[in-house]
């Protein structure tokens, strides 16, 4: 019955009209009678903001439910129909939430020698673990928090996890033992993953597929720019007032984001909004009967948890495309955090940097990310729209690949540059320029991969979760062997090894995907 309802337009009743908000008319569209609708079956639709497929759906039920709801696509309470100012205010708040946990993941990097001295840590692996353990639960958290956001709404999960993050990160500065520090970092990584789990869904709630790229680019700055900015501040904080204040500052940023987010952030997940509207109506039982498929799809918490826990691993093991794209993104994240754990030693021993100036070594990565975001998002969008117009106005996921190929060329160049300039002990600006080139390439590949996964897979949220888990696991693991690798191979040889991996995975596969992706999607039961 639910599936029948999903494809059948139901007439509006007086009761249902009373429960709706103001209708927002789409562009130049005019009302079409049921008799005339058959003549329009093959016409190219003019879509309003609230119409069309979700950018990152939990599954395809969401679109079927939208089609079954009378005029939800044109209801002013639909987040897709909010004003541009309100939409971008939500993007700004969620992006701020998303920036803080990545800052927390890396801000302590310049302080690792001081932390090791304070706790008496002599093992390089244990020292790196205090930094990277955050990323282990940061990888696994989205599998639990994403389905919870579909049960209780996105905003409450963000607010509660942010408050917990405030307490846990502040506690890291005053914990008396190494085990306590690692334990609090482990927990703070879990609650800090909430914006990563939910933020992409919030963007999809607000923007349709044709105008989401810029919003996704701004949102994606947090996970990439945050880890680069954190050590810049962390170095000076360590040098001036001590490493403990790093964690106090992180807690303060969580407090500021909560002070902005709690009063101003609004729920954006449409099914939860509609269920709340139904519960607040004059006759909640009657309203619930009008939405049986909606309640069924979002009422089973255990079902949502099981689906979200299992589906990413199904995609990784059954989809070659999802696996390789996730692997490439994960390798770059591993390289990224490997740099974090080795910067303090390199710039202290080779260039004589104190903890404060050593934080500036991370500035190259940040500038690379920023330049790539400013230009890469717009160029990628332009390439996609140009190729779509040449294809009769119909876009394909493969139209995201040229931007991916372009970005992939910069990743190995940046690694070679950084490694061999550090090995030769050239002027300190030279290896930093190499990290900037790497950062540019990483961001230039990150966004096309995200968008390709969204455009390709029926269960796009699970594809993004699979990629997030994969990249955070490698980001956790790589720093644990970084110092040993560089001791054996040197900075030049070690980074040449990493660059070779980037070339093998990152250059031939996107080219192959461009020419064969459509055929693979046609044969796959997991693709749209």
C-alpha cells in the first residue's frame, strides 16, 4: 500500500489543507489539470526549489514520500523553499559546527613533544596515538549518529554532541594520566563526528542537486581546513601559556558555536518536520493516518540503525567504484594526518622552529585548501553544467570526473616537492609550498569524489558514510608508523612512496571511470 501511495497523487482534503503552510508557486509554472497532465508526460519539467530528488537521501523512499504529499514541494515550511538568506544562515551555522571537531583533531599536533614530556611518553607510536586516536571514533560515529538524526532530527543531535564535545575536550587539558588523555580523546572523536555525519544531509535538505555544489564546497572546508588551521593556533598557545590551554580554547569554540547554533539553527530534515506538523495538528491521530508511509519509514529506530550500520560495508564490498574512490580519498587523508605528526620534528630539528612558529608550517595546507575551494567548486560546477548542456540538459555522474582528474595531478607533485625539499633542507618556505600544492590537489579531488558518490548511488548517504569511515581509519593509522617510515627512507624516499601510491590509485582510475562509469552503473543494482 505504501508503494502504491508513493506513486499516486492524492486529492487534497479540507483537513489536509488546514495543516499546510502557504503554497509557494514555482517560477513560470501554471496549474495543470489531471486530464492535461498526460499531455505533459514527456515535457521537460520546470522545477521549483522544493521539487526534484534529494541530494543525499537516506534511501529512495524519501522521494516517493515527497511525491505522495500534497504540495509539500511548494510549502513554505519545506526547507528547500526557504529564502536564500535563511538557507545560507543554516549553512554557515552547520559549517561552524563542522569546523570545530577537525580543529580539535589536530590543534595539539605542535604540542606533542610537550605532552610526551609531561606524561613521560617515550614511544613514538604512543605519542602519535594521543593525536590520532581521536580519528578512530571520528570514523565510526557517523554510522550511529546519522540514523539517529533521521529519528530525532538533525538539530538536536548537533546540539547535544556539541555540548558533550565541550566537556570532553576541556577535560583533556586537565586529565592526570596518559590513559585518561587517550580515553577522553577517544570519546571526543565520537561526539565530534556528529557534524560530519549530519552536515552533508543538511546541505541536501536545503539545496536541490542543481545548486548544491557551492554550499557543499563551503561545508567541506571544515573537515579539510580545520586540521590545517588548528596547529597554527596550537603552536603559539603551547609556546606562550602551555598545551593545556589548547583544549580550553577548543572547549570555548564549542561554547561559541552552541551559543549561535542553539537559538538560530532550525530543523531541516523534511520527514521529521512533517511528522512534527502532523503531531501538532488539531487532530494528530487523523494527521498520522494521512501519513502512514511517512511514519513507517521513520518510526523504526532499530531498523534505521541496522541499515546505516550495514549498508556502507555492503557498498564498500560490492561496489568496485565506491571502494576505489573511497580508497583514494582515504589515502589522501592518511597522507594529510601523517604530515601533521611529522611537522613538529621536521621544523624543530631541521629548521630550528620553536612551537609557535612551527604551527605556521601548516599554513601551506590551509592556503591550498582555500584556493582550491574558491576556484575548484566554481570550475567543477561550470564543467558539469557545460557537459550537461551538450548532453541535452541531462547531467551524468561522469561529468564530475574531469575535475577529479585535474586535481589528481597535483597530489603526487605536492608530495614529491615536500619530501625532497625537506630532505635537502632547502629554505623552510619550499617544503611549505609543497604542502600547499598537495592541499590544493586534495581539496580539488575531495569535492568531485563526494559529488560523484552522491550522484551515482541509490543509497548516497551510505556511500558517503563508507568513504568517511575509510578515510578516518587511514587517518588514524598512518601517523602511527610515520616516524619509523621516515627514519628508514628519509623524507624524500618516504614521500616518494606516498606519491607513488597516489599516482597508481589516483590517476589511471578516474580516466578509466570517465569512459566506463556509465556502463558500470547500468549493470549495478546499487547505482541509480
